[in-house]
């Protein structure tokens, strides 16, 4: 993996523990970081993170990722309306299913709308390249194998479903945990009456909303619950954004390769191309090595070494 962030590092507790175990760092070296992750998370902004991966996303890629994240934002608003009401926990669990299912359905519709568009752009790019190399041949886009497109569509749809179902699972847990906490309190109500929480300016919106329906929770309990709840949305946002980026970049790359392979068959000649990186400071050493070892035969094109690789085939020519 080669993802660099200039200023902030976002890590959750589990990743952090794994980092401590796998490096020579002592836990105390990372105390500062741990404190940072322990503070309540702010509400996700539901906007694409343009700093993930190598190179810059195109306007169309951003539009796709924005559209997916917009659905997640709508789901967030709907679920909040269910969560922060004084309903019975089992009713809340029941009523979050419908909006989650619409998120999955609408997200999958977006996949069907956007991914074939970028696939077709890739096919056009590939055919234009072929026409420059050999004008005498005709390249019929209908002869390009769409197996990879089908796979990417399926992968994107399964990702959306997984994100929706994971989120539903985490929210269900949140509803139930809160109900259990509440139940415990009722049985020991005398002891808890001393530490009732009072809203302050440091409270997040989630804490205020939760306090309205659960006035007996302490400030720490409110903060913990909200931090986890908002964290579940943060995780869903990150996964949605990354899935969208992956599908987009992959569809474009695979379509160009598919068109070039049609060229090899049509011209009956071997085509080679250079591996060209995005050329910014997020490009990793693996990709630089691949670039240095160019060219490669188009029909034996190397696998991209990691998620977020925006390297492309350039200078396509006959061997
Ligand atoms: Zn790389
Ligand atoms: Zn790369």
C-alpha cells in the first residue's frame, strides 16, 4: 500500500494496535496518536477524498463517487430520524431495514448508470489509439470481450450491498447496546442520579440528540456511544468512496486493455506499451519500478500492485 496523507493520519484503534505489534515502536511512542483517535469523531462529510490513491481523480470519477456518497448521506439523515426518537428498540431495529435496502438498491442503480459510461470511454480511447497505429483496419467495439465489465459491475454491486449490510449490523448493535445500558440503569437508579449529564458547548450534535431521549446516560456514555455511532458512518463513507474509486479506475483500465487486445487480434501483430505512473508524490516505489522496466506486451500487462494505482498504458506501438 502506498497512501500518503500530508498532515493527518486517520487510524482506528485496531489498526493502531497492529502497527504497534508489527513495528519496533513502543506503545508510548504512539500515545499522542492514540489520544487523537480517542476523541469523538466529527460527523462524516460524505464527500469524496481526493487524496486517496495515486494521482488525481477525473471530474467524472468524482461525480460517481459523489453520487454514491450522496445516497449514504440520505441514509444517514433517515436513520438519525429513526434512532433519535423515543421508540421501542425492537421497532427501531425493524424500521432501519427499509432505508438500508433502498440505499443498496439505489447504489446498485448508480453502478449500472456510471460504470458502463467509463467503460465505453475506455473503449473509445483504446480504439482511437489503434486507429493511430494502423488506419487500414476496422475495429469493431462489439467484438470486445465484456467479461471484465460484467465482473466489475458485479464487484461494485456486491460492495454496495456489503457496505449497507455492515452498516445495518453496526447500527442494530448500537440500538441494542443503548437499550441494555438503559435497562441496567433502571435497576440501579439511585446510584446513578449523582452523575447526570448537562449539555455543554463541547457536546456534539449526536450527544445532544441522544441526551434528549436518554437523559439518564452520563456524559462519558453519551460520548462513547456517539463516537462509535459516528465511527460506523465514517467507516461506511471510507469504504463507499474507496469502492467507487476502485470500480471507476478499473473499468477504464480494463476497457482500454480490452480494445488493445482486439487490435492485436485484428492486426495480427504484437503491441507493447509503457507503464506510466500518475507522476505525483503519492506514486509508490513498486509502480516506479514497473515504469522503469517498460515496455510490456499489452496482452501480458502486469497486474496493478495495489489499490489506488492510477498507472496507465501509454505510447502503445507495434513490436
Ligand atoms: Zn503504486
Ligand atoms: Zn500505480
